[in-house]
C-alpha cells in the first residue's frame, strides 16, 4: 500500500501500531518518540497520516505535538487515548485532530480511525478552501461596491448603470472587474 505513516508515541506503543499497519501491507512507516523527532519526521517523511498514541507520553506532550504539527504541515492526525484522557481528546479535537479512538489498540480501531480521520481531514480542507474562496469573493465585491458608489456619486448613475460601466470597462480592456474598480477608487482618492 502506498500510504505513508508517521507513528508518534512510546517505543512499545509505536511497535504495536507499526506491527498492526505492517500486517495490513503498509510498509512506509516512520516512528518518533518525542516532540523534536516528530516535528523533524513530519517534514522529512512527508506522511499522509500521523497516528499519535498519547497514552504513555508525558502529560501535555501529545497536545504540544498536535498543535505544532498541524500548524506547520496540515495532515490527518489520528490520536489514541485511554478514557481517562477524554479532556485531552476534546482539546486535541479543537486543535484540528481528524479522528480519535479509545480503548484497546486493535486492528479494527486503528484502521477505522485512520479511514475516518482521512475522510474528516478532506472534508475540513474542502471547507477551508470554500471559506477562503468566499472571503476572496467578499473582498472583491467590497471593492466593486465602493467603486460603484464613486461612479454613482460623481456621474449621477444608478447602481445598475455603475455596475454595467465597470463591467463594460473590464470587458473592453480585458482586465478584471476588481482591477477596474481598484483603478476607479485610486483615481477618486487622487482627485
């Protein structure tokens, strides 16, 4: 299988997770036992999925790892906890962990969480892109609205006429409406 994994946790837990993955045919597996190694491996190994076992790491370390990993290189992160670490799981979820699993470290728990984590990560990435597109569209719309206002005031045009004028200038000069609107705003500021 071609998926690349980075496993983070105590040596014993990493061996168990690595063994489960290898039984499923995954061979591209990197392992880290501390924050610095994990961060380096996340860059060097370019994993498709990170599995972090928080059960035997020092308190607070799993959350530090997650926070830094996700901010430096967005990638699906799946975390394994025991039930006593529920509050850490909730905080990790807020940091962007894609999936969590509790209880015994079994093939079913691990593989199910990995697949759910990848799916959730893709959904979140698509939403981030959509939000980014919406923000950009809103930014451009504000510029065009401002330019329309200037044209309406200076040329006694109604809103539709101002918009059509910007649209025509854009079409005739083969320049985006945003750039035409920005030129109108810049010209108005100079006068």
